């Protein structure tokens, strides 16, 4: 495998990430609007701001490489966002809707973690330590967001259990 081929793959991976992040910038406000809990709305808003920073970092890398970030559509993210849109459109309510949104967000985070890990590894092989450092910074943020999403999921599950328990108690009282 030649360095030139590897560099071409690296740029292709970066374009895929750039497209993914731009799609996410458009999708996150919709997810925030659909969320029921204020904490989840805020988490989506925070991730939107973080994602805008990821786009800026990628722009810096493209500028340093003298390449255009456009020209590729990330089909993986397109599919994940479609799943998120499906979760928004479902008839779920309350904590169940939030749980569906959290699931969609987790899939997005895992995709991004894999993609940034790949791009960082390619940058390292190519000796692009500055680019690898920027990609690692984003990768670390994606991992942190994934942990926060997992915490939010646990909170939502506990909330659902409390909601189910209250509904169950209410039903048994009304039967008496």
C-alpha cells in the first residue's frame, strides 16, 4: 500500500466525517425539540455546540491538507439520522419517547467513535501528528458524550420504572 493511497483513504475518511457532522448539526435541534425531559433537551443542545466545534476542527485539518471537505455524503450517518427521525415520529410519549431518542443518540455516538478512531489511526500511520491530535480530541469528546448518553439512559430507565410503578399502584387503588 502506497503512502499516496493511504493519504487518499485518509482524506476520504475525513470527508465522510465532515458530512456526518454537518448532517448531525441539522438533526440535533430536531431531537432536542422532540425530547420531553429538560435534561435531555439540554444534552442535545450541548452536543450540538460540541458538534459545531468538531466541524471547525475538521475544517482546520482540511485547510492544512489543502483539500476541500465537501464531495461525499456519509450514508452511515444518513441512516442513523433517519432512525432518529423515525423515533421522533413514533407515537411514543414521555419517558418512552426520550428512551427512543437516547437509543438513536447512542447509535450515532458509537458510529462517530468508530469513524474518528479510524481517522486518527490513519493520521498516525501517515505521520500527521497534529491532525491525529485534533482527531483524538474529538474522539475523546465523543467517548465522553457516549458516557453521558448512557447515564441519561439509566436515568430515563429509572424514571420509566417509577412511572410504571406509580401507574401500577394507581390501578390497584382504583380496583379496591
